[in-house]
C-alpha cells in the first residue's frame, strides 16, 4: 500500500470553521458524500503537510446505510494504520479534521449523520468540549481509541473485546468518562469481567437500571482503597465479577 504524509488543518482554516458552524453544518447536510463544497469555503491553503507517514487506507461505507455493519472493520482499519503515530499527532483535532475532509468524509457522516440542532461539527469533528473529552467524542478518534484500549494480544483473536464493546457501546463508553479511561489495564480488566458476566447470565443482566454506570463508579471506588495504577488486570476482573454477581443476585437474575 502507498505511503502518504500526515496532514493538519491550518490554524486559519480551523478558525474559519469555528466562526461559522451554522454555515458549515448546512453545507454538510446538503453534501453528504463529497467534501468539495465544504473545502471551497476554507482558505486556499487549508492543510499543512507533516513529516510523519502512514500507509494509505480506505474505510467502508455500508451499502444500506446501516453503519453498524462496517463499524468494527473501520475502527480496526483506523487503528492499524494510525497506531504508529505519536500521541501529540493523535491528540490534535486538526489531524482528525484532515482525515474527515480528505479521506473519510462520507464515512464520518454515515457514522454520525448531521442532524438539525445538534453540534456535530463542533463536538464530534472538533474538540468542542476539550481535548480529553473530544478524543472520546470524535467520530473517528473514538473509533481509534475503542480499539487501542480494547485490543488484547494475549487472546487468540486480539480484537475479541473490541467486538464485544462494539456490539453494545455501553459496555465501554461509561469507562471512558472516568479519570482512569487511559489506563488500559483497568479498561481491559473491566471489559473481560463484563464479558464473563454476560456469558454467565445472558443479556438479561444488562437490563439492570444503570448497570454499566454502576460498574464504572464501582471501579472508581476501588481507587479509594488501592491506587488504580497499581491494580492488576486479574484484581480488576475478580473485583468487577464479584460486584456484578452481587447485582445479579439482588435483582433475581439467574445463570443461563
């Protein structure tokens, strides 16, 4: 596959978008497949090339519009092609905007349609709620980090947990709002425990009100007893399993 240079949106182009969200939202709503109308409203020099290179790639569009059918494959493709980049590149909204405008425009819109009254460009293309939150809100960036935080090379299928959380975002999303969201040991341990519990009790366990938020909160509470950074994956698995078993018992949910 061909190597391509990473690019960033220029500061001037970024400022142009941020000053005209309504106009650009309308453009996107009227041009869902091609970014040329969007780009036409940007300064003539809207991208700057960086020294870093990646293998070129193409993401998939779902033929029937159901993005869930291609979500997992696209997330893995993003991860496999971008994982060699340094954190300061992956953490910059100008990098993700380059990908959206030049490589993944139609896919981005199919993944999250631009609807009236929603700040899609501000909050899900750009980091309108700050960098840390923006990475987990971004249409493309959150797909990348979903794989980065759930890929487990110790498993026969390294993407087994990625598939598990892609089937139901709640299994992963609540963990990303917590201060420990960048601690892969904790995230992997929690998801392995969640998967074992679903296999034990079936999907009925997920019907408990606030089930996944309670798990995320419980892990935070563990940090008041032992520093989360010193917890092993095995400790997280056993602790979350015990907590979920207690939830199942208190809600009269029986094993399958």
